[in-house]
C-alpha cells in the first residue's frame, strides 16, 4: 500500500506537474519529422512512398561504425543524441529534489528507504516510457496529417538516398525491436544508471556520465557501450556483424538490475543532507 | 523512548557528533543549546533517521534505527527551512503529505493549519506565502499527524509575536499529550520556557545536562 501511495505521489508530483518538460520534445519531434518530410521534395523523392517506419529509422539510425582515417570527419548523430540526452535530462533532477526540503517530509513519511528507492526507479520507467510515447505519438499524428503511410513497410530508396542506409533482411519483429523496444530499454537503462550514480556523486556528474556513455557509443562500436544497441546502423539489420538484438535486450536488463540493486544497497546508509552539509564548509553558519 | 549509545558521526573525515550517550523520554521536552556548528542539527538528523551513525547505535522503543527501522514511527519533523510545493496551496501541500501515510484525514489537516494561524481555505499558492507563513506551514506539517516524537529545529524562525504565541500553545498541548519533544532555539529565554531538560552541545558532544 505504501509503495502504491508513493508511486501515486510520484505520478502526481513528478509527472503530472512536470508535463511542460515534454513540450520541447514534442516540438523537436515535429521539427525533425517535418524537416525529414520536406527533404523528400529537395531530393525529388516526392513520388516515393514515405512511411512512418522511414521516419522512425531517421530518428534511431544513429551512426554507422566510424573509422578514423584522414579526411574522414566524425559527425555526431544529432537527432539520436538529442532523443537520448533529453530523456536523461528529464529524469535527472526530480528524484534527488525529493531528498531535500519538501522531500525530507516525504521520505520520513514513507518509513522505508527501500520503498522510496523502488518508487523512484518506477518513476524513471514511467517517465521514460511517457517520453518515448510522446515521440511515437507526435510522429504518428504528423504522419496522419501529412498523409504519410502508416504501414510496417518502408521505402528502400528513401533510406538509401536520405539516410545512406541499406538494410539487410528486415522482418516486422526486427523493426519493432530496433525502433521501439531497444531504444526505450536502452534509455531506461541509462537513466536508471544515472539515478543510481546520483546516490554516489553530484547530479551534474551523473548527467555527464550519461552524456559520455551516449557520445562514446556513437564513436565506438562495442557492446560495452550500451547506446550501440539503440542505433539501427549498428544493428544486424544494417551490418552482417552488427549488434545482436538478444544481446542488446540482455545488456539492458542486466544494467537495469545492476542499477536498481546498487541503489538498494547504497540507499540503506545514504546520508540525507543538504548539499552544503556534504562539504561541511558552511555547516557552522547554518547549524 | 529514544536511546543513543555512544553515537558518533563523521562526514568526509570530520567528526560532527562525538560519542553521545543520552536517553530521551516521552512527555519530556529537551532543548538543545549550543553555538553554531556545535552539532545540534546533526543530532536531530541522526534521531530523525536522515543520517545514520558512523559508530554507536540509536534505539527507538527497542528497535535499532538503520537496522530495524528506516525512520522513527510517528515522527513530526521540522529540520530545515520549510520547503513545500510552490504551485500548491498550504492545505493541498499538507494533504498531499498526509495521503502518503493515510493516518489522518482532511479534518486533522485543517485543524493543524488552524492551530498555526493559517486559514485552510486560503487559495493562495505556497510561493505567495511570507516567510512567517512558510514557517507556520512547516510547524503544521510536523504536528498534523499527531506525532509521538516531535523534532523542531529553530521553530521560531521568522515567526511574528502572534505566531510565537500560537507556537507556545502548540508546545503546551503536545506536552500534555505526552509527546517527546526535541527542539533547538537561538532565543535562550524561549528555550528555557519550553524545555524540561536543556542539553548544551559543544564540538559534537553533550557538554552539560540541566534539568529545569
């Protein structure tokens, strides 16, 4: 019952009261979708059948493996990075604002640090799901408005000419996994890792850690950097030796379990102090 | 009853509480006295379960804090400058907190607000509150669930004469109910008026215990 009340509190206070934070995501999603749609005209591809899958491939294409050779400049996949960094930003502040000020009133009433932690993990899941739901929903609505086909098929020519992407064998299941399941799971895993790190380090360093993981993922193709699993251009759909879907799901689940577990361990003895009390420099002034 | 046995706390290598052994009994008001940095707030944080001892143990009715309990049961707390949700009214803020425990209903929340001189029907958002009103709301939050342990760090901050008079009444009522009260206050006269026992702190230790 207590967990249910805490989750209800987090939904009300951490999601419903912060819905304005999803507006920039909706606006950017619209800008990216319309921009992609307009680029068809510039490339004389108006007669090609654009589908919502093409749009999602554009969002989650990521970056092909990079080989640092002379004259080969590294270009960051801006859309992909924005999607994942904004998700990390969205889940950065709320949980730890719950450990100072008003949050002290909340946590002492929960009677259990573990329940508090569990409710914050659940909040990260919900927030991330909702955030991605905004992306999918906005692209769906715009697809309806712009008469973009909603089928599971996609235009190979648009992929080749606009995304520089020629996909290997593509089945409906692979599309779901690479465009919905893995991006959401990867983001949840990164956000939960960030949440867990917040119990050890300052929030700004935790966000930097998320950013480093995501930026490094775009540069290095390795299963050790979890962002690789959320990029179509790193998957088996794009390369023969690409990232395996099952491996991606296992890596995400492992990181999620590890982050939740480490947080459980840490929260038991975590000192709930004001920021300046951690340094103790100003304690004398405020005590 | 709260029992501290040789409790020490270090933060980043600095000892902020140094080997305190002390028992706090229900129905008694303990006043914490000491200069800035003497460890009053840290002692209150330890008893509230917000931080745990580096050494020693804290028992609350026979249960060890940090082992058997995360936080004391029936605790009312005012430990930092009160902070509430800016876009909620005073009543809505308290109601949201009360709904976490479901121990009290809207009537008790209204009663707590009235006791501190706030109007439960006031539709002003918290961000429009004056400092004194914020402090009153903090006190209301601490007492609304009829706690058995009440910890108040500088409760008179920003209160006007009327607010202080209402607080005097609240303390009298809580004492009559048998609540264990631990409070700190920079006004020594007031601290002596409220307290049955004065504990003087210095360098993280209780230097003196004075029964009034």
